[in-house]
C-alpha cells in the first residue's frame, strides 16, 4: 500500500526520492510528500493526488539537502489532504509511516492533554509528537525513537528524520515490510526492492520487530529486545526490478501480453522435458498429508478456488479454502497432518501473513506460493514456491494470477503422484497439456478486436452478471472482480446452477450476462441456464469453443476460443476475462493501472 523511501546520499536527494516514489506508484496512493535536511534544517513538501502535483510543488518551492525521506500515502485515517499527507512533522522530527497505529486514540488524548496540537486526522501524527516530546526530555534521536516505538501498538514501517542530523535515519518494522539498501558512501531505505533497484542491488530485509540506525557508513540493526543483530545482505536481480511499459499503453496491457512467456518460464523452471512429473522444491511432499488448506485474498483466493478442483480430482485429497482475513478469527480446526498453502503475489499481504503465523507449528508443513521470494511470507513459510511472474505493476492482477494457477496445478500433480493417485503416464499426459498453454494463450490474446467490441457494450452498463459451472465458477468470480476493479462497473458472479435461487430476479434486457462455458461435461446444463436468461430478454455474452458455439443457440455475443484440454481450460478463459475488463475500463475512461481506492499490496488489515 503506502510507499516509503529514505536516502542518506552524496547528491541532492529530492529528485531521487521523487523518482523512487514513481516506482512505488503501483502500490496505490492518494497523496505524497518529501522531507529533507539542508544545512541542519528540516523542511517538507506535500501534495494530494498524483506525483505530478508534488513535482509541481517542488518546482515552485525546491527542497535542498542530501538526506531525506519520502512517502506515497493510501488513506486510512483521514481523507486525502495536504494536512493528512506524509511526512508528518513536530518540532525537530519528521516521520513517514506505513501501517496502522491501533492505540493512536489513547496516545492522542494523552498528548493533547499535555498540550500537543494536532494538525491532521491521521494515526501517524502521534508518532512525531511522541518523538519530539522525548527529545524535549533530553533524549537523543536514537533513544527518543526507541522510546516512541515502545509506546506503539499495531502494524508499522517507519522512517525517522531529525533536524540537525544530516547523517542519520532511523527505521523500524513491525508488521509492514521494510528493506535497507547498501551503497558506496550512501544508504537507502525502501518499502520494496523495486523502489531501490536503480540505486543498489544489495538489500537487507528487516525482520519482524527490528529497528535500525542508518548512517552513510552503514547500518546497525537491533531486534525487538534491543539487542544488536546481523541480518543478511541479499543481492537482487536488478533486471527483474525494471519497470517499463515496453511500448504498451498501460502496465496491465503489457502484463496481459506477457502471460505466454511467463507461463513458459514457470514450465521451464518446474517441468523438465525428460521427466514425467513436476520438479517442486525440496520439502514439498504430500504423501502423508491428511488435508490441504489454502488461504489467500482477492485474486489469489480465486486461484485457490480453482486449485481445489484440481487437488480433489487429481489427488483425491480433501481441500479447504479460506479468505485470509476471516481464517484465524473463526478459530479453524487444524490437524497435525494438514498442509497449509498460502498464496500471495507480493508475499506481504497482511491478512495472509497473519494466517501463516496462526498455523505455524500447528500443521505438518506450510507452503508459500509467492512472486517475491525475499518477502515476509516467503521467509516465514516452511517451503517457498516462487511464481516467476516478474514484477507486476498493474493493480489488477493478470500474469500473477495465471502464474499462481500454474504453480497450484503443478502442486496438485505432485500431490497426486506423492499419494499414488496418478499413474506416471497420466501425469505425463497432463504435463503435455500444460506445455500447450503458452501457444493457445497467444492465440487468445490476438482476438483483441472481439474483446474491444463487446467491452464497448459492457462499458455502457451499470451492472454485469457472470456465470460458470465447475472450475469456471471461480473463473467467473475472477472475471467479475477484474471488471469491478478497473472499470467500476458493479459485477457479480454465480455458479450457473444458482441462477434460479435468486439472481434470476435481476434479469432484464439491461443486464448483460457473461457466461464462461467450454464444451465440457457441464456444458448442456450451462446452456439451460443461458436459455433461462434469454427467455427473460437478458443479453448473453458467451465465451466458449467452436463446438460450444455451435450448440449454444442465438446469443447476443460470442467469443470462440481454441478447444483446449479440460484441465488447462482456466488458462484459456482467464485471458478474455482480463481483456473484457481492460477494454471496458478504456471505454469508460478510468485509470487502468491505478484504479481508485485500491492498492497493489495490502499490508494492513
């Protein structure tokens, strides 16, 4: 969500911080700001809206200084405004903050009673008042920051900058990710590797409860008990942290187009040509598992819903799936023979990380399917299984979703083999089907004119209904989510057989119904549901294959997709779902890559 940058540099830092904040735009934000130290003086500039507004402020009121912090804010406490934007300042200290301070009301009342005057509605402002108060008691900057941290409850990543201290940054992490970058006579601080990649490829990831003191000579890290600790330096692949649109109009368009190559990369990594089963990381063994439990949020949850079909059909193992934000609160029954799979593109999703911590030590093993192998979830799971999707900048997940699907499908095959539920020949045939995915995805992406034509119709509507049966039901859920996320059209999805149990009341000529229906064993039943829609004058958009199109009757619009093996059908139907949402958003003129109110990585509850 919010983005943090800190630099102790040898050149003017405001332009560098602004550029780094641009690389964090994908996380979602509604205001931004920068604070610097110049000749000992602390100054800050803030603006609402896009970073261009902050850039304009800096042109009119430049910031000098070779030490500074910057922030992009996604509003939680208090509406987007200059007063609520970060950095916040009180006296000699400025702070930027990701997360939520849960006890801020009590702290605010205490500070107000002591004479502090608040200028914002944010929870963050209590941090600067507390720290400045501790400075006023005679504590030095490090001691004042540490005393403040001891007062805070909740989730936070923090960076402190102090007036008169041009060679000092203090960082703290509790629940929200934070990385330290190592340079030559310079040090950096950032929310993720993408922000820091142009400056350094050497990162240290703070662990839960860590706080750190940065100078240009290096960093001293302390754990939650205050003891000095050593944290490893990780060398990242700078090429994988590059951000550009590669000639596409939007990041989402680029990332949709990358899906065939991403799928091939996943196949190349986990499926060797000469083998008859996937080669998963050491520690992935389902032989003695009693049950698989999958936990995720949003699009990743839909990937888990698809995977439930695969695991149960191919491996004959019971599967439970849960929304991460609900999982631990319902006190789930866990068994020592359970394998828990958590799925998160960023590897920092707060609810998913909390679910992982909830099951730690209570189940046989935890597996993390993530796109960032250095993330918090990856570091805390027993086994990490990278997606190899590369950076995904568009808020609406596309290539990460299909990469999640493929990794989960390969895990289902591994589970079937481990449990002797699948003969080697059967597994080999399914792997052959999997190798066909990049080819047919490329064909489907080439049908852009069809998607654009239908999306123009959807773009004029206020509501859209999606239907699917079997594995196409969770794909319909994902299609509805995509449309909601970027076009702001209200969309819902139902299992097609549920149409008669309520949603059919909505059907009229003004409600388009998008049906995902390959010609499979459930096709005839889905056609019956479509007929119920058409009998009530509801326009039907059908996504199917050639045989399905021939047997569907007269629908309003039909997109004919390649006929593909049933097990890999979700990969075929993911693409038109994404493309319809994308072109509907273009038709309505919405912000495709950074839709309102959304953040790429949700690092708070």
